[in-house]
């Protein structure tokens, strides 16, 4: 593991989300967080993860670009504490899973797992998915990366992933499991056997509490001289269970030096214009820690932002402490914890039952001799007086603000998602999954009124005494469109008359049916041809629905030989010529997709901008008498030729099978469209007619060349 950075230029957490080209395409991401800001997630986090560079969050094409990138990933999931859920990000391609653990527990871990085709990266630390977490607060983060040329962290990442399904069992699903398995398969290839173990990943909220796991990593032959605890939050506990338990355990193991001391580094509270107090509950000021043989002091972490961090003279701004670090120091060894766990009873599980502790995540690092110098960068600079906690010093502390009131959450609902109808795969149903044992009364799901004064649109009311664990709701077109637009529903239940917003997710098998932009009409033939000709970008095909339309969709204005402006969109000879010029673009687009992810392959072959989409609008044109059936048939055969060429592209072993399956599905779709043309104009497609001869020659060519199936 790399040492913590003292170089300011290396501390920008958002920069750690970018990836080099040699990692290959991003296959998926899984993040856990206590709190999430949708705006930050959309305009900062995702653009950084997806390597989108300079980002214009006001640009419609930027939003479409991010949808395309997400559509090319296998999965993207954020698991968060339900108490902090306010709204979901705009893309339904990101699963948002609020979790309510109950009993005062919190889902407090902060990890980001990024799985690439050729690399795995895991960020672990204290930062929530918020603007403050990644841009403003003083946080701690560990960035673990593994690939074929960097294998030393593969085992550590794998150990973190191995217990993920158990830790998050209440919300673990097939997409999370698939991503974890893909990462594990890659990591297993890179693990170095028989390495000295000096780094460990620790989960909180499981069978063994964090404090016991941490202590067990200290060498029994050495004595601890100093304990430093950096934490913004502390338990207001008159018995000080956390510290007392820690000291008793260390003394019982006989690994404490006779003259040890404990430093508590806390959030800074302004005392005067130039001085700060430690922010701690008053119980710390009333307690004399000498009573159990310890010298305990408190000091505020310096909140000032250094000028070199912002590159601006005269910049004056304070930075909140949000980092969580615990360090043991001896004569020759240092042991450090970096992660999400505050030094509280629930954070480090100083409880009779450790399963009642928060879900936390962190990394423990042990270094000896010269190797431990780098760990000193984990301890922030301090300010103000060092306050020894010997009782009677309450006035010299600042009381923390009280915790916000907990808002009820419908924890009996496991998930609400759009999924394919079993009766009609072109239709989406709403599936509501519940934990039956937690249902204590009646409940309902509704869509908020579109306008003031409108009535509620109730989607579902729970039947009396129903013992089902899932309910499938057939949606009307208007309801579906509103859900696609709102991406949330409101759940009202026996504990909340007002109800809570609840995020909508989409099942894996239905994600490829999602529109890139809800409300975008089907593309015209000319739209798609212009794209394959390279004359307009992918994003340009999805205009902002709120922008004013300046010209009729599908019209193409060109100048003839006499300089006259002519709309060519309705002239068949122009259409065919333009189509032929687009064929190379189709082949190039498919070749690019064949080197990408499985979802990208499906998108390129079957998505809204694909050879199949083009084939459908061509066929519709003939069926609606906008062009001749023969002209349409010619275009379909040429598209079929592009697919047959693409069938034998050099595809990675992992994706070779699905590429062939997607190609075969596409070929079958073209064949069905050609049959429709035959039925409409049987005379034009007679067996011995000129078109049939042309069609047979093309098909025989690919068959004899060994390209067609």
C-alpha cells in the first residue's frame, strides 16, 4: 500500500476516481455511503468515474453522454442509509438502495468499488458521496488498485469483497453479486502467495467488533506508548465505555507502556478570533480519566485551509473535520486504522452484541522502523491549547450540536422496481418487494400530483391480510411515463400519514429497454443515417425536450447544382445514396462495440441508435408507402451484410459468446422485417425475380465465405 500523501497536489479525492486507458472500459461500480447528494453524484462523482473530463452540468448533451456511458456498464449501484435519503439521481441506470437497519444502527461505511475490464480499484475512507465529503471536509481515504502489473493489493481488495454479501445481505442482489464475482475472478489471478501480512480490511457490524480486530494486529512483544484518536463524533456516555474498554483490554494483554498517553483530536469550535476549543460532549469535561490510570488529553484539529491548497491569496475558509483515524505508536511499530468508523460505541462496536454496531469499513496498516514514518501524515495539525481531561474542564470544551431527528422510513419495503411484464416483454410493470415479517398494517404507493390541486395517483393499495412478498402492478401508459420522469414514488404506511419518497430502480433484464432520454420520439431514418455518416454526434440525436425546435425533425436541406436549397428527406434516390454512404459507419460502430462491454454490445446492436433501429424505420417507411418495398429490401439486405461481417470480429473470450448471440438476434430481427416486406409486396419479391436473385447472391456470398452462420 502506498504511504499517505503529504503532497497537497496528491490529496484531491475526486482525482482518484479517474482511470488510465490501460484499465479498459468500466464494467460496473458499487458504492456504499451514509449520505448522498444527487447533484454531486451527477455533476462531480459520475463524470470523474467515467473519465468525462471538463463537465458542463447545464448542457443537455452532457447529460445524454453520461446516460450512454452508464448504458455501456453492466451495473451501477449505490447503497445508502435510508435515514439520509432525500432524492435519487436522474438516471434510472443507477440503482439507489436505501437501507434501514433498525435498532439505532446505521449503514455508515464509505467504499467505492470500480471494476474495469483489466483492473479493480477500491476506495475506502470517511467521505460520504457529497460535495463536502469530496471537496471541502478534512477526510481520510485509502485507494487500493490491482491489475496485472500491480498485484500487491489484490489480496487486500479480495478480502474486502469476500464478506460483502454477508454484510449487506438485506439488500444484496444479482447485479451486486455479479460485479463482486467479476472483480474476485480478476483479483484471484493476481494474488501473490506467501506475502507478509501487514495490511487488513476491517468491516464493522459483523461478528467481531472493530476495536478487537484492531488490537489483535498489534505485536505482543512491544508496548504501546501513545494512542491517538481522530474523530469528529464521540459518544455522550458518562461511563466512557469506549475508552475505558479499550484501555482495560490493552492493559489485560500487557501491551501498554507504563507511561502511555491518549490524545483525542476533535472538531474545532471557535473560542476567539484566533483560538479554538475541542468539540466534545460535556461528559468528557466532567470525567477524570486518571481514575483508570490513563493520561487523556483533547485538542482541536486546525480547521484552516492552506493557501497552497486553493492557489489563491487571501483565501480564508475553515474546513470541517470528518476523518476517522486511530493510531497506536510504540518504540518501533505504528498501527493505524483509516475508515468510516467514528470512535463511538456503535462506530467501533463497544457493545455487548457487536451485531448491533454500525456497518463500517476501514483499513488497518502496520509499519515498523523507517517504514512507519509515512503514517505520521494521517495525524492532522492541531491548534489551541492541549486540554488534559481530569474533571472540571467542561467550560473549556464546546458541546457538539444535537443529532437531527430520525424521520420514519418504510423499512418493510425491500425494493420497488420496473421490470419486464411476463405477458408482454415490450411492457414494463411495477414490482414491489416487501419483507412480510415487518408489515404491521396497511400501506399504499402513489405518484405525487403533477400540478397543485391535482389528486393523488394511487398506484397500489395493500390488500387486507395478504401474505405475499411481492406485488406486480400493471401500469397505464401515462403512469409509466410519469414514473420514468419522476423516478420516485411516495409510500404512505401505518407509521407515516405524510409518507416518504422512495426511489424506483430497474431490473437487470429491463435496463436495455430504458430510453436514453424519456420523451424522445423515435428517430427518423435520416437521423440515423446522419449519425452513421459521422455528420452528427450520438448525443445530438437526443435534443433537450425543453428546448425550442428550430426545424422539422428529419428534414435535410442540401443545395443542388444550381445552388437551390432542397429538402431531400422525401426523395428516394437521395435516401438510398445517403444510406450507402452510411454503411461504413455502421461497420465501424459495430467494430468499436465488439471491443467494449457486454451492455455496450447490446446497445450498439439493438439500442435506439443501432442497425436494428435503422432497419425498423426503413421497414416502417415501406409499410406506410413512403418508399418502395424493393428500396427498403435493398437497405435491409445491406444491413444484414454489415451484421454478417461483424459476426467474426475479434472479440475477447469473455464476450465472444454473447457477441455471437446478439448478432444472431439481430439477424433474426432483419429476417422478420424482410418477411413483412414480402407480405406487403409479394410481386416485387417473386422467387425468380431480380430482387430475390440479388438477395440469394448476397446471402450465398457470406455463407460461402464462412461468415454467415
